[in-house]
């Protein structure tokens, strides 16, 4: 396992990796190196554009010179605030979906060629149009061809789940919001390159356990998000974007979480993703926020016996 940096979740860092320029990528790599990370989450659209303007070797050299691994990327189209990719969301219209399928081979090839084989996405935990069964079939239909394209380039897809009850309130139908549901969807897609994005926040809120992790195979865990929860909030009242820096509150058993991952042989990125953490909101720079998360990961890695 290794410490991974996600710049857009840090205060002031939202747009850094979305800028398809050599300067922006160099700045992100320098930030990861300076603050003690081994990996960096990328925005595949931006990196693909840089590759087209330069070369695969140019981008590979940027990573190797910084000593940083390109760890993974989110399927385009998750949210409208990511620049330039909402027109190819697998969740939206058929036209958007077809645009994604048309562009995905290029993204997958670039990803493979720079040595990045992890991709992830997060099915929404509700619908106002489709009941559970209809929604499940929709997800399988949309994600199966996506996973097939990724498989052609030896890439793997991790499925996250949205656990907070507050995300589902006010919506007509519920959808998957725990590990069991995410695993069921992965099984229905029926490809050997689809598994989980395991997020300690959603794992905790859905009341999954360390033993649940130990039942997984290493290849079922594609990516890991790592964060703590605020103190004094009832489980049903957690808000998805109000988290805490790993180990800051001790609400989540993060050492047990890491030990379980170590036991099953997971060797991929562990990313401190703590949007809304008050500790980070009070920082004066992206670098300060990145260093706080890096130090928190180092401490917890040591407590879990991970070198």
C-alpha cells in the first residue's frame, strides 16, 4: 500500500488537475513529491490532452522524474463541476453515454501506456425515476460495456457506494448503499476486472466491519479512500461532504481497516479524501493541506504495521 494524493479534494486544489496543461501537471507532481506521497490521482481527460500535445514518453518521464505513481482516475462525467467532462457521463442521457464509449478507448490507452491501471466510479444511492430492480438493470447495462473497454487495456474498475442516509432522504427509490450492494453489482457485471472502491467513510456508515474486508480477495479492492468522521453526530445524520482528516477524531477504526487490507494483500493506493474537513479548511495553502493529510497517513500506516 502507498500514500496517494487527490489534489481536487483539498481546499484550493479543485481545478489544479482539471487544467490540461504541462504546467498544471508538473505542479501537481511537485506537490505530491514535496509532501511525501508516492501516488497521484489523475484526471484522464487532462492527461490525454497533454499526451496528444507532447507524447506518452513525455508524460511518463514527468512521473518518473518526480518519483510518483499515476494511481488512478475517476470515470468522466461524475459531477458537472469537473470541467469539460459532464457531456460524457455514463449516468446521463444515451447521447452522453455514447460519447463516453467513443472516447473511452483513447483514455484507456493513455492510462495503460503511462502505467495507470485503476479506474473508479460511484453509483448514486437513489433514484426518482427507477425502482431498485430497474435501476440495477440500468447500471449493469451501462457499466458492462465500460468495463469491457477497460479490460481490453488491462484496466480495472472499482465501484464505490454512497452510504449516508441523508443522501437518500427525499428521493422516491433507494439504491445500493453498502458493500453487499456494490459487490452484487460487480458480480452482475460479470467481468474479472471490476471490484470495489473501498472508502472508510462509507464502510463505517454502512456498518460494514473489519471482518467484511477480510472476506474480500485483494483483487476485489481496486482503490481505497481514507478518512475519519466528525465526533458527536448520529450515524443517520452524517452528511457526505462533512468528513475529517484520517485519525483526527478516532470515530472510525482506521487502523483495523488498514490491517485488514494488509492481511488480504492489497497493495494499491490509499487516498486521504476528506472533503469538508474543518482542519483543512483552516489551512493557508494547498501544500499545507496536503502535508496534514500525508502526515496523518504516515502515522496510521505505522500504527497498522505498514512500511
